[in-house]
C-alpha cells in the first residue's frame, strides 16, 4: 500500500501551468487599456477593438494549451 501514489492525469497539471501565461497576458492587456484610457479618455473608443483582438489571441493560446493537454496524454 503506497500512500504517496498519484492517481489521475498529469495533463491537468500541464494545463494549469499553461494557463498561467494567458492569465498574466489578459491582465496586462486590460491594465494597459485602463491606463491609456485614464491618460487620454477620448481615445478609449479607438483602442477598444485592439483590446478585444489582443484578448482573443491570448485566449486562443489558453485553448491550445488545453487541447495539447488532451492530445499528449
């Protein structure tokens, strides 16, 4: 009887580690948008589409991380 046995898939740990980068990236994108809007409020409508494009690209990386977690079991 081994008390320290690990049961389950290590891909969940891999995805957890892969989600750190996109989590930080999303935070940086939105903090930059908030800071730029605070400095120049009139440019908020101009920069908002770039925020959503950056968010989508970063979240695509998170989805790739979970997909590779299932592929490389």
